[in-house]
C-alpha cells in the first residue's frame, strides 16, 4: 500500500466527517468516528474498484488489438 493510497483514504475520512458535521452540527464524537471509518473504508473500496476497472479496460484493449495483429 503506497502513500497515495493512504492519503486518499484519509481524505475520504475527512470528507465524511465534514459531511456529517454539515448534516448535523451537533454531531457527537461517536457519529464523527463512525463517519470517519466509513469514509476511510469507502475511499479504499473506491480506489480498488477503479484499479480493477482500469485492469479490465487494459485487458479488453489488448484482446481487441490481438486479432488485428494476426490479420
């Protein structure tokens, strides 16, 4: 896990806490903590999904170019 992955997860946690505070200005520590964990996990899941989609796109492009090279 690289520093950029960790940074993305931390940014996701901060954004989730800020969102919770906007929705409920009197949000307690427990609510903010849950939002931080959810944002951290959500950002990690989103990064893995994007990486997975990029891998599928690259393999699909390689498969599409292979018949052209043989012709």
